[in-house]
C-alpha cells in the first residue's frame, strides 16, 4: 500500500500541496481528481521524488520513500507515466523500452511480456518514438513504466488528446494492472473515465484534501464528480 501522509511540497518558495494525505491499495484504482491547478501533477512528482517535500512523509508497504532519490524510488517498483509522456523521442521504440528495463536490470522475459500487452509496439520496434501517433506514444510511455514490474503505477492524464479506440486500450491496461494486484494511482479529468475505472476518488482543491469517495458512493451519486470538477 502506498501511503501519503500530510505532505507539503512546491517549487522554491511557492507551496502547492498543503497537508495532503491519501492511500492507494494493491488491486485498486485510486483516481486523483480536481480542477486545473489543484496540485495533481505536483502530487505525482512528489511521490516520485521529483519535487522535494517540505513536510509529511510517503511510504510503500511501511517502508519510507520520502528520503530516497528519484532513481531509487523507481527501483522500488513504482512506475510513472507522466503527463505529456516524456519519451526519448529521437530513440527507437526498442531503445525506449530498454531504458525502462535498465531501471531494475530486467531481462528479456519482462520485455516480451510488455510487448505482448502492446503488440502494436512490437511491429514498430525500430521506429523512432517521435514518428509514432499520439496513441502509440502513450502506449510506449506505459510500456516503459511496466518494465519496472510495478507494485504501484502512477498515470497522469493518460487519455489526454487520444481518440476513443486508444482510450479504450489504455483503460484495458489500467484494469489489467489492477486485476494483477497493482496499486494504480490515476490522475484523470474525464468524468466518464473516472466513473468507469475508479474504485475510489480523492478530490483535491488548492493542494488540499477535499473529499474521498468510494465506488458505492460514486454509483449511488455519479453527479458528485461533475460537482467537484465543474466550473
């Protein structure tokens, strides 16, 4: 279980997160939702050690993560798919996957498993990442994250700008990871995606906890998402 306990974080003197807490359990999809500027991406970066904490702590299965450098956090089997994908665009599909494998020195079996999940990437191994479609680039970013054999998978706006067929493929992969016992932490703005995927939604506003809603409450009152995300 990933535990975020009362964290505070930001950029220089600019504080973004204030006493923010949440838990992401194995075999569950926890959605992080909030309006633009709420601090969702900063939260993901803080978990990955890319933004330093000024307060609070983050742990995985009781072991502290907060003091580890970012590369060590990834080695703890936390996969991260950032907003905008952040691929090595001048490298090939195969080379981007190889970089993911290097994090934990994973072997050919992991590579083959990832390519079985995304067979389209197998067809494009020698193609440069910058020549892929937006949906294929999202597949590659996801495949790279899966190379760490994640216990926790962080996805920041994975469906942004994708056509419906690609959105469905990403949704299926997210559900597959959940069913395999991965703790999935998903930043998402699309109401339909939240309602179809979330086991729990953590709403945040201005870097603070607003409300946490479980699946039963979502099903009984689906309008709660629109109320919190509406303008």
